[in-house]
C-alpha cells in the first residue's frame, strides 16, 4: 500500500485529489457455492456437470482433511492460553515455565501459518504512515499504553522466525489486514466544517503576519515528499501500477467553500481494510506471569481510523504540540495587540483582526477537542458492537474455515480452466484464472497459481507434458483418483440405513 497524490478537480472540490495506491489482494472474493454453481452452469453436457459437482465436493472434503490435524492442534494449544479459562487449564497440566514457553511459541507458529494461508498480511510502518496521512471520522491522537502490554512473547517469536518489514511495535502487538473496501459517510458535519473554516482563517492570519513558518508541520512536509515519490514513474513501477488499485480519499478539509457544501449534506470517503486481526498479550503483575493471548477480529476499518483496533488505548487528550501552539498563539496575539495600541494612530481593524485570530484559534482548539472526544466515544462503542466480528477461539475457527475455502476455490478455478481451455504453462494458467474471475464475476484478485498447481498435483488430478505444460485428467478419472471420501460414505450410509 502506498500513498499517492493526484491532480484534478473533483466535482465538489477545486482542490487536488488525495489518492492512495493499494496492492491487489490474493483473496478470491467469491462465495464458494456461487463459484461452483456458476462454473457448473458453463459446462455444456449434463453428465460432465454432475461429475464436476462431485469433484468439487471431493476436493473440499480432501482439503479439509489435510488441515484437520493442524487445526485441532492450533485450537488445543490456544485453549491453554485463552484469557478466560486458559490459566485454569495450564494449572492442571503442571507444566514448567520452560515447557509453557515452548507451547506458546508452537501456538504462534501454527497461528502465523494459518494467517499466511488466509492471505492476511502484517501491517507495516509504511502502511500505517500512509493510512495516518489523512483523517476520516477519528481526529484525535490515539496512543497505546505500552506499560500494559507484554514484550517477551512476540519478541521471542520474531527472533526465532524473522519477518521482513516488521512494524516498530511488533514486539508488543501485531496487526494483520486483508481485503480492501470503501467506506462512505454522508452528514452535515457541522462542527467539522466549523473547525475547517477556523483552520483556514487561522492559516490566512499566519500568512498575513508571516508567522506560518513557526507552525509548519513536519508531517505535512513528509506527506508532500511521499506524494512526490509516488508520482515519480519508473520502469519498475509502471507494470506494478497497472495491477494496483487507486482509491480516492474525500475529506472535509479539502471541500470547496460554497453555500451548498457548508449548509448541506456532504459525502466523505475513505478506503477500508475489509478484515483486521490484532494479537497481543497484557503485561502481568510484578509477581505473576500473564499467559493469556488476545486475538481480536474486526471488519471494515477505515484506514485513517486504524487506531480503533489498537490494544490498551490511552484516554485521548490535547497533544503537547496543541498546547504549545495554543500558548504561543495567545502570547503572540497579546504582544501584537499591545504593540498596536501603543502606536500613535492605532488601526482599529488591525486590532480586531488580531483579536479575531487569537479568539478564533482558541475556539478552534476547544471545540475541535470536544467534538473529537464525542466522535471517539461513539466510534469506540460502534467498533465494539458493529465492527468487532469475534475474538479468541471464535476468530481461530473462522480462520481455519477461511483457509479451507480459499484453498478449495483456488483448486476448483484452476482445474476448470485446464478442463475447458486445455494445456497451459503456469504463467498462462495464472492469467486465464484471473481473466475468468474478471469476466464471469466482475471481480479482480491476484491469483496464487503456484499454490493452486501444488495442490492439484498433490491431489493427483493434473500432470505435466514433456515441456512442462500442465493439463488435467478427465473428470471421471479425476474423481476415481481422489476416490470416495469419508463424508460421502457417511452420507450414503445415512441415506440407506440397514
């Protein structure tokens, strides 16, 4: 994920667009039943259609069996580190501290493997910087109380299992993300518009008094630099940009000052992470080691509001920089006012302008903070009830099923392409699978062809010719190779009781 700045006029704004470039996801965003029925409908002969549906069922049953033991181990291990009942189970096991440490690391190893198979990615510092380069509904600086978080569990894991591009907080908690969406909110945003107007008046005042350099923000300079880097087109990035998604941020601070926008409803827009999972452990008391591992699952989190998923958040307050700006503004305003009044011919309009600027900025700081606090409380409440999908074992069960569904869909799509279009190289198969998803379902994804071919070969339903091209066995033969599954035998026994 990268930040990008585009130019061009929005229909509701004369200011430049704020565009984010996002990597295309590897997740197949189609429900399996819909995928299977659609592909079956594309098969011409009824007998082939019946065999294809049978093959899809056998593929799912077999893939599920592959992962069954691993998933059972994962859930069994987590039962020892469940924050609610894990401590009691650990006490019954009579394990040494070293043995518990080893079980923790084994659980994390299984967990990270499942996350990778589910196409979740660890959020990096660069992605967080891009997400926080804009504001959406949450406009308060939210910080984590690091004293309440354990630093040993994840530090040991990443020391034994190095990862690239780990965020700076990875020794305390890890945030995973998957999927991209768009969140739109329409409202009057009265206080936000007032804050925006006061901000622009304040900026105008600073420019007139040539004090803008005093309040220049490093963050703004950094954002401009990031945008500049993103806009530079190189041969390496041209091909990647064709595959990437570009999503526009529509923010209140960029709207045009018009009567319609100021007094009517406006729509703001922010890209979202479709799914986010946070893993962490709380710090234990002085004489007690905490063993519970928290796993929390969220949905549709706006990128700019990513702080909603942070663990052990501090209560927000005015930042030191806000207080500095506030006090400096008051001092500068008073000094300038006294100096103007001491002049032989004091200009009343200058005095009014200075007073308006100082009072306006103080009002901006106060009302902005109060409004943002109210918004923060509402968002936290909403995130608990609407955006948190599950936690603990429920999240793990969801992940296990998700792995199976993704693996099955990859196998079914790749087999269908080989069946309908014949032999293909790995590269051709990759292109054809993505083309099928685009043409038949109107969706796009980065198809993981190597993983799909590996599973097809493990099932024994594809082979390679002398030059390495892949082709599939006929449907009936493929069903014979996989054979009857345990689930089928149970279903048949249920239909024909003796």
